[in-house]
């Protein structure tokens, strides 16, 4: 196929038959976030490359292998965002949110771009919903943010999912840990992949996150960071766990979670699903107390998470979660001739003003083809208008589910249709009880 008819590898089109599910999921995300006091922020799809180098970290897979970076026509290095935290924090510093009333509770939905090997659950363009809680140091903030992630998952219909948490400490306790890791990995330095050989000196913790099977095997028995926590970090972690327990949020401590981005400190967590194969992490997050100062802002302890919406959709499908029905059409008005078409335009306008979903023929098709179309789009009712109906002001309103017809006055169409739709609604409620 010619390239003009082919989407870029690793991208997905979200077609009309599916997009209402996305609308449902996204609206639940924003509603749930609002319950916790989080407000939406929208930031650009691209940023100066430096924004990501500074925040995500130049020893991470994302920066070393996955970024879409290019020079624009003005010779500036630009990168399509591989995640949104960096841009949100850049904006919070630049627009002064970090100097306002803290905590700032922010949430976002948007596309992300990573040059990865496309496979199930791993795309080059994917979408994230996430939150950033800026300026909250206390351990109950960690529990609150985890509880928000869980509420989002539950509100979109995902109940079977497990939460894994860990603490990766602060730069202070990590000094000791890095020493221990260096010592451990130095024994196998020659067998590590080239990227990890370089990481050994610069950031040995990143080796734990390497996807190469050889490095994974070597990392299997590496020391775990949780054994190296300082007293403050230990107490913080204990308190996070106590708050989670108080909220009845089940979790397991997985000392192997280190997260793929450099900016994390202390609490890190993942929600993992057994139902979607190898790419099983649906949500990842944690605390990043040093990020804002690292990006030139004031020292501001903060935390957040991001969930991959495509992976969530896969879980919903695999778990057969109930999704809302696609919106259909309340009334399709089929027309014969110019006068009927003009009348139909007026009636559609009236119905839509009252909140109904109304459509009429806009292709100049014959009656049979119009009725076929009405059927295809799932119209609940149809009305056929010809010269005669326009003159007498009367027409037959047809219920498409049982073919029952009833003559109505056109100037009472809004009330009559309303009545019929209420009847259907009552019948369906009666069925449930
Ligand atoms: P992974 O280990 O799967 O590569 P990650 O650590 O790179 O994940 P994050 O950067 O923490 O992922 O992104 C948060 C979430 O975004 C992930 O948990 C996942 O649900 C989703 N995600 C990340 N990369 C992709 C991708 N290439 N395609 C689809 N979803 C993704
Ligand atoms: Mg990744």
C-alpha cells in the first residue's frame, strides 16, 4: 500500500465504533480526579529537548533510545513528549504554580511518543492519564495519590488488579546502595549490555530496569534498595503503608520496583494486571521530591502517576467490563421531495434544541435507502415525510424495535417522541426489576 494510505507503525486510529469507550473512560478519569481536588492542565505535545534530558534523566531507556527528537526550522532541538510529567512541571515552574497555594493538584490526559518496538501494549503513540500533586511532603499524600489511581481503575470498571509498592529512598540513602550495586554488578561487568556498562558508573540503579535478558538475569540477585533506607525514608514508607491499610487498599511490597524514570525518590508503585500479557503495568507512579529543584524551581516535594490508556482498554476488554452503549439516534426523518426536506430541517432543529438526537437524509437518497440507513445507525424511531404529510401536518411515528406505528401531529412531535422514549426507558427499568 502507498504510504499516503498507511498510518505510521506503532500508531492506532481510534475509530468511531470505539471512541465512545474512550470518552467514557476519560470522563471517569477527570470526574474521579475532581473528587480528590485535581484540576486538568494541558501542556504542549512538544518541548525543548532539554526539558526531558533534565527530568526523565539521560541514563534512562526513554532518553537513550526512545525519544522523537528533531531540529525545527529555527535550528532548536525539539522532542515530542515521551511522558507528561516533565512538561507539567516545566509549566508549573514557568507559570508560577509552584509559588502559589500548595499543594497544586494537577491532572492531564494526552498523547505520548516513544520510539519503541511496537507490540501488544507497546506503541509509538500512546495515551496517558496522570496526576501530579505538587508541594505535598507528608506520607498520607502518597496514600492519597495511590488511592486516587485505584478509584479511577474501579470507576471505569477494573477491580481485578494488583498494587505493588516499594521505596527507593532519597539521594542520601541511595549513596550506600549505589556502592553496593556497583560492587555487585562489577563482578559481571563484561557480560552486561553496552548501555548498562555505561550505567555502571553513572547510575547503576538503571541496570535493574534494563529489558535485555542477560542484564535481567544478572540483576536477579542484586541487593535491593529497601534494605538501605535511612530512618526518615523508612518511617515515611511505614506511614504510607499504614494509611493504605486504613483505606483497605491491598498491596504487596515488591522490592524490585525501581521505575524507568530517573526522577523518583522514596515511594514508587505500579498497578499490574495479569490479563494483558507481557506489558502488564497499567499504571506507574511515585514521589519525586528533587525534580522541581532539578528543573530550576524551588525545592518542592511532589508525586504523581501515569496510566497507559491503551493498556487500560486492553484490561477492560479482557475482563469483559461493562461499557456504556454507543450513542444512537432517537429519530431519523426520511423525506420525499424538497418541501419535506425543508420541514425535516426545521423539525430536526426543534428536536435537537430539546436535547434529542435527530437526523435526516442529507444525501438525496430514495426512501428505501434512507430507511436502510436509519436501521444501520440504530435509529430508535423514524418518521416518513412527503408532500402529503407536510400539507396535513400529520405523519406516522414508527418504533423501529417492534415496527409499531402511530399517527402524530407534526407540531407535537417533540412531546410525542419524548413520550415514546420515556415509555421505552420505563419498560427497560421494569425488566431489570
Ligand atoms: P514499560 O516498563 O512497560 O516500558 P515504563 O516504565 O516505560 O513502562 P512509564 O514511563 O512509567 O512506563 O509510563 C506509565 C504508563 O504508560 C505505563 O505503565 C504504561 O501503562 C504506559 N506506557 C508506557 N510506555 C508505553 C508504550 N510504549 N505503549 C503503550 N503504553 C505505554
Ligand atoms: Mg518503557
